[in-house]
């Protein structure tokens, strides 16, 4: 299997495809070349037939879809590195956008997101998170699909109005907690969350495609607008990572990964996250390698990534850091200590001297041992540096085989419609009551339960012990165990 050339000193430093699911870190101050390094690695994975997913937080990664041009700095780098066979080329790209403006719409159902991630998104305290979890459980037990935000709003109103009925089996559901959650949902709606929750939900298989030439599709999420809501951005990517872990089968060590996931602005994932969530993020990162997924964090400062996660990142590219403040100096020292030492290189000093496009690089060898750190120049990208035009983007979106599927919103009967119908029946003098857990005969599934537990594409899990909604690995770990 061909290796991926990343940088060159007196020798070429390459990323081994078989070790690329051991994850990695690309770090450095603004303007030092992180984005270009990401682009170089991503396009090489594509050439190897490996699909890539990455968030474009600055709007300038779309150029990977077009062949590059011989600009002065690129020409100088090609000559400096003696790349005689260098040729410009673009990659096959699929554009995605939570808001549906710069790519195919990305959606998830409320049930898929689950109460744990929604609680973090809404910044709920422990009591409020417990109420939200209870509301999800009531919906499950009563055969009510939670697909979009109006479903969840209706379910919250229903649970709050019948709090006395549900108290014995589900615990106290206070009006204050319901009100806090409803206000949080209103804020999410105003940030565009209403467009994210719904159907058709994202099919993860659409991220794992290759083109007719066998090149991996580069999936680019337009995140410049999404980043204006940092918690929404971080929660969305964490949900996607969790779903990949939950859905993909165990494959062990492969010659090359099934997917490489780049997590830009990684510090947003960890800021203000409770300790228990950090532990679960570390667990996902550690275990997802067995699913054939490589995760690469991109951040300005290595200290942004907790030690329990940093220890899982075997492939490292460290661009320049500035040492103006005590925290900066600590970051430089910490970054230097994470590398396997090179007696010919004063790492701590070198980190502050690196030029744009230059980096300290250490990749895992075939045995999984970190290589000795080298000071090297990153290879120039084959694709265009900088964004494409809106017309070019629109043309790529419309030429995609996915065009027309994610653009059409589906609004099937779910909790909102059923609860609205029940209210109308009550007003007309034909009271209809939804069964509660206490009223239901033992061992009997409520009508519509199979549909409830199906996800947007009826992706359900079953066993002899019964069925339940899969809400992603984090919910499974922190909530009750999967059955």
C-alpha cells in the first residue's frame, strides 16, 4: 500500500495508511499552514480511495475540488523539494450544509441526537437533563416519534401537563425544568436548529463513497455560518462521530481506513465539557479505530486537547507556536515533550522558529511506534488553495448523485401530529388517551412502537429481549445500556 507523503526534510516523511486510524493532531498558530496541511493529507487519502469528512470553518477548503495552479510560492516549494513528477489535480467532492445553503442539507432526528447531547446543546443542569431524559422515555413508551423540534416541543408540553400521571414511573417532571428546556429549544430554533432536526436524516453510507475512478469522496461541511454557534458546531460533529462509531462494524486493522474524519477548531469540543463527557469522548476516539475510522484534530494549541485524548493521537504535525505569554510558553514546552526526541534538534526552540508551511512532524511506523521528530517542509497541495466561486459550488452540488434527495423535506406523522389529534378529539367530546406505562398490560408493545424505534431510514436494532431506539454511543454509555 502506497504511503502518504506529508513533509520532507533530508528525507520524505510519510503517513502509513495502515496506521492512519491511530488518529492524529495538526496544531499551530493562525497563519502557520494548518489548513494547507489538512488539505494535503485529505487529498492524498482521496487518491488512495479513502473517503474523507471535514468541516470547512473558514470557507476556503472548497478549492480541493479544483486542480491547483503554479503560483510563485507553490512553484518555489516544488523546486525546493525537487518534485519532478508533481502534477496539479482536484478531488471528487460532496458539499454539505446544515442550513442547506452551500451544500446538501444535513439533518438528524431528535431521537438520533438523544437526550445526552441535547442536554449539552441546551446547557441543562443535572435536574433538567433528567427531565429531558424522562420525556424521551415517555415518548418511547407511548409510541411517539420524535423527529423534529415541534415533536419535542409537543412532547414536553404533554409531559408537563400530565406530570402527576407520570411521576410514579418516570420521576418528578417540574414545570420550571420544562420551561427552561422550551426556552433553550427556542434559542436553538433561532440559530437555525429547526432546519437541522428532521428528515430525511443523513445516511452515513453517503459519506463512505468513492467515484468511478476509485478515488475517495471528500465530504466538506460548510461550517463558517455554523461556527457562529460554537456549541451547535461541536455537538453536531460529536453526534456524527458517535453515529459512525455506533453504525460501523468492527473491522480491526485494515490496509487503509474506511473513513478519515478531520475535526477543525477542536477546542470547541472540549471547552466547558463535564468530566464524564470528556471520558466518553476519549473512549469513542480510542475505540473507533477498530471501526476503520481515523480522527484528526486541528487546533491552534495542543493544550486545547485534554491529555486523555491527546494520548490517542499518534500522528503529529506541529506548526509554529508563539511564546508571548506564560500560557503560550507552557504550550510550547508541552508540545515539545509530546514528541519522540531527536538529538539533532532542539524541539522547544524550533517550535517558535518555524516558518509558514514548515512543521515538526512525527508519524507512526509500521509497528505503531512514533517516529523521531523531524523539522520539515509540508508538501504543496495538488489542488487549489482557497475557495471556489459560488457558481462552481452550485454546479458541483447539482451534479452530485445525491442532489434532490436531501433537498426535499419529509414531515411524516410523529409526536406533534398524534398529540395534536388527541387534543382535537378531546375538544370535540371524543377523549382519546395515550397509554402510559402504568396502564399498559405487561409484556405488550404499544401500537406504533416499531415505528418509534426505527430511525429515519428504519434502521432499527432488535434482539430477543426487545427493541429500543439507538441514540448513539454516548447516550448508550451514559444512559441505560443497549439491549
